């Protein structure tokens, strides 16, 4: 909860929060791994989702001086989710990113623009609202085409209509080619460095933050909780200091009271026992006299011996 109070750290790099969206098996987790530079999100090419819950990872890009916080969303489109389910999921996203989402990465296949893609895009708009596109970057995954080629494509009517809508809403397009495989059959992600760099720059350039009402509500709740926690901590610290101060005063008063009581008793005895004072003085005088006589006798003995 204390991320709400880190704005005063002027030397801290800005944070760009990214949310990955897409159908199962289209490579959104793979895109997330490319962004963070490690195998953080579980990937799969199967038809069933392996993103059983929301995952989050962050990485600092020293060249851009930006920290990317990447959220791999639950498979929103794998089951028949209700609007209430989506509202609950958005609440979880809001807790992870109370300041809003800087870029929603919508991952779609880079092949033929099929009707299933149109359906997925429609579901995203229903779930997140029309304002989602102002903060979106559509990634055509596993394609050899450049973004400029996709913008200029007029062969598929559904794609043309979608591109016009994206152009009006300020959507960005990025592409991710098929990662070549090495001799061992592993994908050489190092060959994708240029495309990953272009994607990160597109994220940084996004200026419209996705923060619907649910995000503002969750942020207000978190701010209230944080303020209450800080106030409670301050109250506990103040109460501890006051208790310590009171204990010190009590100890000092106790010591002072004992001293005063002792002096009072001594004075009382001194005033009420005059005879004893006289007797003590006489006895003390006799003792001094005896000591003086003993010293005088010793001195005379010493003189006689000489």
C-alpha cells in the first residue's frame, strides 16, 4: 500500500504499468517475458489457458530510465464470464495499479484477420469500455509485416473497418515476428531485440492512462487505508513516548519523595530528642578526650626512651 507515497522520490524512475490481453495461445505471456527479459510468465501454445491467475513482474530499463510493471491478465475470454466477474477482475487490477494502466497490450495473431479476432476485440470493448482504445497498443504477433504495412492493408473489409476505428481512437500498432529457432530448437529471442525496443518506446509514448471509475474508487480506498495506518502508527509512537515520559516523571517523583521523607524523619528525631543529642555530644567529647590522652602518653614514652 505504500506505493501511494513514493511520489516524493524525485530520483526514482517513472513506472509504466502494462496489462496484457488476448486469447489463449496467441502469445501474450511470451510478449510479457520479452518485456521483462526473463521467463516469468508461463507460456503455452495449447488451446487451454495456463494463466490461471493474474501474474505481475517488473523490470528497470536503464536505457529508457523507466520501470515497466507488466501484468498478465486472467484468461478473460476463455470462459463465459459475466460483467460482475469482469468488475471483480478490474478491482484486482486496480489494486495492482491504483494510478491506472499506462498501456493495454492487445495481442492478436498476425495471420489472417478472422472473425474470431473481431469478436475478441468486441469483448475487450464491452469489458473495459470504449475508452480502453485510447490507452491500447495492438500487437500483431508472429508476423513478417511491419506496422506501416498493416495500416495500409485494404484487402480485408473487417480489418479496414477496425483500422479506421483504431485511427480515430489513437491506437498504436506494433508487430512481433516469429522468433527464429537455433540448432536445439529453442527460439532465439535475441533476434527480436529491435522489435521489443520499439514496443517499449511505444509504451513510453502513450499519454492517456486507463483509469475508469473502479480504479479511482480503489485508489481512494487505498489512500484512506494508508492514511489510517500511518495515523495509527503515529498515535502508537506518541502514546509510547508519553508513557515513557510519564514513567520517568514517576520515577523522579518517587526518588524525590523518599529523599524528602528521610530528611523529615531526621529533622523530627533531631527536634524531639534533645537529651539524646546532649548525651551523644558528651559521649563524642569523651571519645575525643581519650584519644588525645592516649596520643600524649605515647609521645611522652617516646621522649623518655630517648
